[in-house]
């Protein structure tokens, strides 16, 4: 979505950080929105695989015809007969594959959907997106469908009965049979990998690790912000959202920067990435000039039905908090899962505590600010991470001990100006435990920091 014309907030005209000479983080790449849409869809890769199977069959069918013609022209009927015998023997395998593969696909993915449903019920409904975006899931379905379609097409290439005459046959599926056998072997290998991946989706640890790694990558992609930039000036107009309601998933930084540069204005993104926007509400504020035409701002924002982590690092914390809250609910009562979530939350905040986390000021090539974008600050991230969990954790000593240990670790890493929200949550947690636990010994036990909870 972006290009070289837009850089991070501390970028100068050449895309370097002022005072350091280090290259600033790049804005979102071109076609990133399309890539995210394709990753969130489950149909594109299998459909492309089916098209590829048809194209591959056409190409190999032509090659097989030329191979048969070459042997006939050379008079090598004995060698051609051996090849036709191999193709006839492979016909049994091809027939079996074509008749059994679709049933196999149905059984495998029916079981997988049950596993995903169980995982979403135990953890959070947001875990379904991990399955949908999984490369191994899409690759497995693609190869299975391609094998099925290719084997059906190969059956149409057989001619001459079980023992075709080498002198009269026009074509034989020689390379096609070899590729079918190769696809069967690849399907078996992918089946093993797919089952392993699906089983990991049902385990708490791998799911939390996936969410955390994805969130940290998104946090690393976020450009560096600064509080030192002056305000963009008086607002002159609003750009209203005119499409369907949905979640703001991303912005095309490069296109917005170019549009603002061409019309001599500064644009400010009103909602944050992850906010729900409805038609008629402000999407962009225009500062310092006239409203750019709608054509200049076309396809500059991406709105979808649910959040995605790509430009929304806080969504990872939202998922971790949801899983922890599910574990602390009375219906599940699994505080160990909440402790595992706190492990990952502390890991995330330990990285975020070193980042500026200030509004982003994207610049054009001359170094002029053209797009201002709000991002969650440190206090907002800490509140998102701990507020709801703290409300539910007072009666669980395992969680309170882990929460206190995590807050103490973050206090060691935080600078003086970032200690306030951590100290506030620590004090509120202590008050909640003292108010909830009547026994003095019980309070002392629940308020003893422990990175394992209770071990």
C-alpha cells in the first residue's frame, strides 16, 4: 500500500532518522492490502491450484503425444510398448486415486472443522482466523484438489484398452502417470504435516506463541512515532466514509501521502486501525487546503468484517486478553491458561516498552508531513493488557501472583515516565485482593510475585 514517498514519523527527506542516520522502518508495502485479503480467504489458493492442474495436464498431454510420435517415427516399438505397459499399470492407481480422493478430502476437513470448533470454544473465536490464514491448510487442500482433478483428466488420456498397440496408439499418459504418482506422494506428506498443524491448533501454547510472534512482527513493522511534531494546522474539511460499515484494517500510506502532496494538504486519519467505522462518519481530516477529489483517495483504506494484525499490533493483545478471560470464567475455570497468556502479554509489553508509541507522521520525499496517524500509546496498551484480567483475577492466587511478577518485571524495564500505569495496576490489584480475600495468610500468599503462578 505504501511506497518510497511515505516514511516513518522521524524520517527526513531521504527516509533516515534524524540525528542517527539509520534508516527508518518502511511503510506498508504495495499490494499489502490485497495480500492480506487473499490470506484471509480460503478459496483463492485451491482455485488457483485447480486451474494449475488443468494447465499442467494440457501441457503434459501434449508432451506425451510428442513422445509417442517420436518413438513411432524411430521405429522403437518395443521400447514404446514398455512405456505403454507402465502407463497401463499406473492406470489402476490413477483410477483408485480419482475415486477415493474426494472422500478423503471430505473426511479430513470435516474432522478439521470439528477441531477448529473445539479450539474456538476453549480459547477464543478469533482462533479460527489462524486456521483460515494457515499456509499448510491451504496448501494441503490445494494439493488434494489438484490431485483429484488431475487424476480425472489423466483417465481421459488412456486409449486402446489394457494392452494398446504401440503402432496404432496416438497418445499415452506417460508423464501424466508419473506426475499423478508424485502428487499422491506429496499428498501423503502434506497430510502428515496438516494433521500435526491441526493438533497444534488445539494446544494452548502453540496458539499463544503464534499470536505473540505475529503481533511482534506487526509491532516491528510500525514506523517510529514522535510527540515533537507541531499540530497540522486548522482543519478545513472531512473525508467521510461512504462504503459499507466495518473494521478499519489498514491504510495505503503511499497513496495517501502522494494525494496529500499533489494537493498541498495534510491528511489526518481520524479513526485508529482496528476501529469500527460506519457510513457518514469522518475517516480523514484535511488540514491546510481544499478537500482532494474522491478519485485521488480511492482505495486508500481497507475496511473488513474483522480486525487483522498486519497494521494493528494491539489486536494481538486483544486476543491474548480474550483467551485469559475465557480461562478465568466460571464456566471454564482454567487459571493456568490465564497464566500462559500473561507470560505472552509480558513478553509483548517488554518489547513495546522500548518503543516511542507516538503518533506517526508520514512524509513525502521532500520531508514534509503529509499524513498523521494515531496509534495506541503505552498507557492504552497496558490497560488493554491488564485491566479486564485484573478484574477477574482477584479470587485466583495463581493469576494474581503471575500478574504481580509480570508488573514487577516491566517496572524494571520501564523508564520513569512509563511507570505510572504499571504502578496503578499493581496498586489496584493489591486493593482487589485485600478486599476479596479475608484471611491474612491467604492475602499474603496471593500477593507474593511468582513467574509460574503457583508452579
